[in-house]
C-alpha cells in the first residue's frame, strides 16, 4: 500500500504538508490532530500574516475578502453624546453600532479586520515597493499550488512566489536580527527543502519584514547548510510518521525528558 493510501486510511488525508510535517518532529498526537482537521489554532500574528500575504500577492481578492472595521465609521453612526464621551468604544451605543458591521460582514461571508491592521499591512507593502524588493524578489507566479510525490512521499502546499530561477517566501517578523532563529524554531528550513525539491530550484529566498514602524525589510538567502538541516528534519519527521502508520509508535507514549 502506498504512503498516500496509508495516510488516507489512517487519518483521512492522503498527503502531507510543511505544517503537518513539522508537528511530526515533536508530539505525534498533535500531528494526528492536524491531519484529521481537529486542530483549530489561530492567533493575532497568524491572522495578520494572512492579511499581509493576501494584500501583497492577491490584492483584488483581499478587497473582496476583508471588511475594514473603521472606528470613525462606527462613531459616525452614533449620537453626539457618544462621540464626545471619553471612551466611546465602551458605550452601549458604540457596541451596538459595531455589532451591525460585524453581522454585515458575516452575512456577506467576509472577514473583519481592524483599520489599524489594514493600514499597517498596506504601509509595510509600500515599504517593500519603495526599497525595490518587490521588483527584485517578488516577481513571478503567486500562491502556486503543488500536489506532488517526492520519492514516494505525497506533498501538497502553496508557495508565495515562483520566479524564473528562484522561490521566495514572504515572512513578517518581530525582528530581522532574530529571524535566523525563527528559521529553526518554526522549521522554515523544512519548508525550504520541500519547495526546492518539488520545483527543482536551488535559489530560495525569504523576504522578511518587521511588523513595527518603520517596517524594516530584508532579503535573506537560504544557505546550503539550512537546506541540509531541513532535509534531515524532513526525514526524521517522516520516520516518525512511518512508525505511526505501522503501529509501532503510540501517539500517547511520547513525553518530554529533561533536567532542570
């Protein structure tokens, strides 16, 4: 039975992704939950990252997807008394006016985003254009989907930008200086390894940008050493998955052992 068929039979999904593979490096229970669609995780950083990427690569789609929650617009629908109050957003009238916009977004199937986040994402993208990084490293095909087998391993995912002879992934970050640690912590090296192997392209870049003003950007080239680390982690995770599928690894048996 192929790996795709084994995955489909055991967890209901016949392919692996970067995000599922990185979970297989640690707690296999988390990997199992991810594969079965039982893991519902969100955060402010993840929500902002999704907005940022869509505005950067698919602006027309973002204009249709998002509804900007503008506090001035909400206040304009409130009485003068509420507008003049010290904390208008805490008043009953403001909250009721806000709920109207929330329900409107739900009815239209759109995602609400704060005016602050909308402006920040656009300001960040303007900075990328101004410094030339969009022209240099973000020109090509965007949000390219793949569903391929790599040495018998079924892989599916999307890459941000496929250029003529390079792949670029966009990342917003707390700090450019700390991004090299993020590559290991979030297993971006696995992602780089998968993408370069699937598309047969060695040149892999990250366009990284800080999320605080003045939104400092950087072009980061993925090294051969980083790709090698990604390859080793990929195969380590794959080994854990194969042991799980063979029944030799119990998802409840994994636990941490360390000294303090």
